[in-house]
C-alpha cells in the first residue's frame, strides 16, 4: 500500500538528478587562435562566455594555490582555464598554449 508513494518519491529524485546532470553535460572550454586574436569560450550550465585577447599581449600563468589552475592574462583581465583538465595535465596544457602563442 505504501509502495506507490515511495516509488513516486524515488522517481522524482532520479528525475531531479537527471535535470542537474543535463544542465552541466555540455560544460567545457574552447581555446583557439584566429589570426592575431586568442579566443577563449567557456560554457557553464548553458551560459556561454567568450573573451578575445590580442595574442602579442597574452601571458599564460599558473596559479600557485588551490587546484593549480591556468590563467590567461592580458591588460588586467584574468581568465581561468583548465577546469576540465586533470591536475597532472594542466602543466602540459600551459606549455602547449605558450608554444602555440609563440609560433603563431
């Protein structure tokens, strides 16, 4: 007799978990060079943020505290990147970004 209310509650909890997962399923970061402009796009919970930096003025820095995130710095702006990269691969990402900026 009490099975139906508890099963309904369980289905509601599973449905809520799917909604939370779906909001963040497409989260990510994209970084690329378009001529002399470095473009950084970040998507979080369906909200897209796009920033553009002049390649000649960009610095790639690693933050010493916390999760050792990478920051793209230019003219007082700081954009953290690498949130979706494993900690042990962030140094490699920073090196590849610096190399791509130097070669372009």
